[in-house]
């Protein structure tokens, strides 16, 4: 089944749940791991919840995904970042690596979960097609979206998760200069996106990883 067969309202309907889970669980994962490592900030502010109202960013969670679906046929967005106070972590440099990696790791697990859902939908009897068809579309979107978020966030450029992982793993003479890029990182990403360079770098990886996930469950 191709997503190209769907109208814009249909695409929004089947993309809404995978989109919300992808960005909300990603942020909750950061806060949950931080709490295990000594920082209760996110928990104290009520952010360790799947309630979307606690995480919605009007631009990143609503406006950008709707515009992208309407123009590009794919949903992408973000939630309000979960607050992390690195000073509360028991081993700040090492623990920030784990906190940062938790988001992309959650997207990998969700991509696999959506693949399993799509596989189950594919073997449902014909009389349950009214359930199987939307689940198949949701699973397809869930795989692609979570893979996209995982790969994008693993770019080793602060403030992306991959950048924070790199800062935590690199020796001080390299991690400090990289950490100073953070205020400009988002502008670098926007430049790469607008020039098409970002797509050329990450899209082959997204296709490879999503293909491996689909193969894993026999899709």
C-alpha cells in the first residue's frame, strides 16, 4: 500500500498517532533516563507523561507537521524539550551521553514496534480490512518517521542528541570546541536542509535502517 494513494485529510489522520508517539516518547525517554541518573527536573515539572498537552509545541508539534504533510507528504516535527539539569547527574559528562542517546534509542524501539503492528495487520483476514488497512498505513508511517527522527537526531552536531553524545565521548580538547557550536547548530542544520545537503547525507541511511527493520519482521 502506498501513502501516495491517500488524500491529505487521510494522511493527517493516519500520521497523527505515530507522530505524537514518536516525538513525545522521545522527549519522555530523555527525562526518564535523567531521573534514573539523579536529575528529577523533568519529573518535578510533570513532563514524564504521555499526555500530549504537556509536550505540545504549537509550531513543532502542530504547524510544521501539517505543512510538511501538505507539501511533502511526510510528517516531521518536535515537542517541547524536556528540561535536564546536568548538575544533578551523578557523573555529568558520562550520564549526559546516556540521557542524549535515550531519545534516538526510543525511536528505534518504536520503529520496530510499528513494524510489528504493520506485520500483524498484513496477516489479518480480509473481513478485518477496515482495521488492517489503517494499521498498515500507520505502521508504514511509524517506521519511516521514527527512523527519520533517530537518524536526524544522531547527527553529531549540538544541540542535536548526536552532538551531545559526541561532546560526552570526545576528549576535552575536542569536546569543548564542539560544545561551543551549540548556539549555532540549528542554523547549520537549517542551512544544510535548505541547500539539500542534509537530505543527501541522511536519506540513504534512513532508507537503509527502515529497510532493515522491515526485513527484521518480514515485511
